[in-house]
């Protein structure tokens, strides 16, 4: 097997299992452990995985989130439920903001059901799905493109947002700890905050598995959101903080 084929096979395995063991990979591909080390190092440098002791993972860390192309293949049923729950908050005639992320991409593509709408987004997947869509006025935010997050960020994005206004903003986060939402990328944090600042209503979209985790950058307090949508009830230790603060969750149903 050629190097590129082996590395693609490693990524395919990670999508399926979320974590891989170095010894198992060396045996599976009949190569040395040093070869697998180099493969994992290069994939780590490319931002496709997070190398850990004895192997690698695509689970988020304080400074790591997997590539958009990987995340869009994961948790399809949970994302679909959350998308349907979010759509219930949208009414024809609204101006809707959608941030980056694979969950938001699915929601953004579903907004055609609620037209006429004005949709403001930095999410390249949403832009692709809504360009030319009937009864959708699409405002695509420019900026510096990030392949990892499949979106546009930076000064141009933030300046554009400061001149706009929306009825509702859908914001996703990869980590929630206590009463705080976190993200690992400072550019993404600034863009999400800029969207929240100009929206009348703010909705947080977060997978239940992301509760009890932190990341490098503080994004916002949970009380800054009007609604929090998740796919299932988080673990009991995470619920303690929410219950004490009187913060409710919208659990997306089947």
C-alpha cells in the first residue's frame, strides 16, 4: 500500500472508531512503528487528527478540533434532530445568521423550507447549498478562508457583521464546561461573538457529548444564549451546573 493510501485508510478508520492504536496500525498495514509515527505526525501537522500517547484520535481537545470534512460525516442522526429543532425557531421573513461548523451546515441547507428568508453566513457549505435557492436572500460573509473549519474569518468578516442585524443567530460550540461555552480557535470565537452581538435572539447548538469539556478559548457564558439545543441529555455532573443556574435545555426529539 502506498503512503497516501495508508494515510487515507488511517483517516477512514478514525472516522469509524474515533481513536486508533499505533501498534495495531503497524500490524494492520505491515509497516514499522516508526513509519506509523511519521504518518500520524504528518496527519497531526495537517490538522486532521490529534496524536496522543500510543496512537491518535479525532476527538476534540483543548486546542484541537477535527477537520470539517471529518466532522460532517459524524453523528448524522443527532445533527438531523438538532437541525429540525432549530428550524422550529425560524419563521418566514426572518433574517437568520448561521456560523461555521458541520451541524450549522446541515441547518443552513434546510432553511429553504422556511423561505422567504435572508440568511447571513460565513459557512462555505451553507453558501454552496443556498446560492441560487428560491426565496432565499443570501449574504455571504467574506474574509480569510479556513479549510479546517470550511468558513471565512478575520477582520473582513467581523467588520461586515458589525454593519448587519439579524433576528436570530445559530451558534455552535465544541465544548461546554460548567456555565461556559468554549472553542479552540480565536478567529472562530471572534466571529461567533460578532454574530451574537448583532442578533436579537441567540441559539447555541451543542452535541450532548461536548458537555463537560473545555477548550483553549472562552466563547460565551451559557446565560448569553436564549435557547440551548442539544441532541440528548448530558451526563448528570454537567446537569448540576445547569440546574443550579436555572438554565434549561431543548432536547431534540426523533
